[in-house]
């Protein structure tokens, strides 16, 4: 073995590399009978490649293997085909990484993976990060995917301009524009959320996305907010105020403050002031709960319904936008202006007509009504005609 080979193997052993030499004939200056010339860059081809790296505490950090690799001695560059690697946490396999090609620069200081790159979490969640190009800096535990990146845990999928994955704390940083897809039971994208940049902690599930965001349901319902944060593992996102929900087919618009989106339960809920604008009426109150499965919105307290000719107040009220039924409960007071009439009851029901007006009535409930009639115009008495 000549000095070039000794230096090469010395460098590789320091980064934990072992290799089987397959083509020593590629070495330059192998024959003493050749005339003295400028030597080309020494290159080595290996039947297999096995790179390993340990953390400062001695635990395994990462491994990278390949069935075929080439090492350039001058540039200290390894080019490998069909590479496969393992990332460790607490000395246990935690992520598996594969690609079509790998370039290992400066004996492992930088790794570039190309073509069908996939980073898969080795646990029950099975989260995957994919793209066409990944730049990995092992000393910083940092991976950056900047060509068609996406992350998917089976229910939430993120597509962004760039994804940066911090291996040591499992923080995924996405740089916008970003699209988040939520998947329902039918395994089809049911909600698309568009926004800017943000972070997603894959270990804890915490997600933050400041800046305006907009969600579009497959049925045409839209939801917008000034930002969001939440926990995908616990199944919720908190939408930052102002929050606006536009129901499908222009059925109504709901405006609220901070709202929690329980996407697993298909519910929206808030304890902040809320206002719903329908075709010919407004509904106000404090706190609401929207259930997508039943198609119902419940105003939790201080319900007030405003229409052109009447006003209704109640402790709470509910509206089903599928059946067009409205129910008011608790100390219900209905005031009409023409004629002036006040009706009180413990419960009232209503139906939304085709023109969008809420028409209140009762269903067997006892009510108390007071009607004030305008006094009729009094005619002046006729004077008795007198003749002489």
C-alpha cells in the first residue's frame, strides 16, 4: 500500500468509514515503467460503503451505507449510489433515510442527497419527510430540503417552498408559501390551509404559523384567521383573531375572536364575542360551538337576534343551517315593532324562510304577550244644526 492509500484510509477511519476496495487498478501511477507525468486525481471505487458517526457521549449518531461508492482523494469527496442511512436517538434507531444518490463532502462534514429523498420516522406515527434534494450538515444536526419538500404524518401534510429539519430536537421549520392538507376518514384531502412560514415540532406535535392563514373545505366552506398555533398530536389548532367563517352556498358569515379548531372532532369553539350575519338577520352573543357533523351552531350565552321588524334575546340559541331551524332557550323575549308586541317564553322555535327571514313561533310552549295598539284618530263631535 502506497502513501496515498494510507492517507486516504486514515481520513476515512477518522469519520468511521470502512470500505472494500473493488478496483485498485484505478489508482494513478501504479507502474514504475510509465514515464514521469502529472498524476491525475486519485480515485477509489468500493463494492460497499459503511459510514458511521458517534455523538460526544459515545452513543450512535448516524449511519450511512451504499452498495457502490467512489472516493476522490484530493477533494475528499464520496459519491454513492442508492444510499441508506439510520439516524439515532438515545442510541436507538429513530429515522431511516434513503435517496438515489449521495455526495459526502470533506469526509462527512456535509452530505447532499438527491433524487427521491425520504426521511421516515421509525415509530407508530410513521411520519415521512420527502423531497428531491436534501442538504445535511451532521455537525449541526440540520437537514434542509429545498426541492419539492413535503412532510406527512398520515393526517396532516405540509408542502412548502423549503423545509428545514433539526434532528436533535425534531423541529421542522417550513418557509412559505405553505400549504397544509388535513385528511378525513375517507382518506381524501378535506381541508386545505394556506399560509406563510412556521414551525412544527414532530416530537411534541406543537405547530405555529404566524401571519394570515386561510382554510378551504371541500364543500366550499372557508375559514380565515390572522395566524394559528396548536398541537397536531392532540388534535387542535387555535385560530388567532379575527376569525371569519363563511358557510357553504353563502348561507352565512360568522366572525369571532380566538377560536379553537378541534379538527379530529370536526368542531370549532370559542368563548369570545361572536356575530353571525345571515341573509336578512344578525345573531350576536358570547361564545359559540360549531359542529360540522350535525351542521349546528350554538351561541353559548347572551344571544341576540336582530331583524328589520323584531328583536329577540335569550340566554342561548342554536341554528341548524341544514334544516334551517332556530331554537332560542332561557328567558326568551321577542319584541316586534309593528304592532308593538312583547312576547316572553322559556323557549321559542323558528324557521328560516326562503327570503332569509327568521320567523319565530312556539311549539306548545306557554307564552306571555303584551300588545300596545296605537290610539285611533278621534273625530270631532258634530254640532247640532239649529234653525229658526
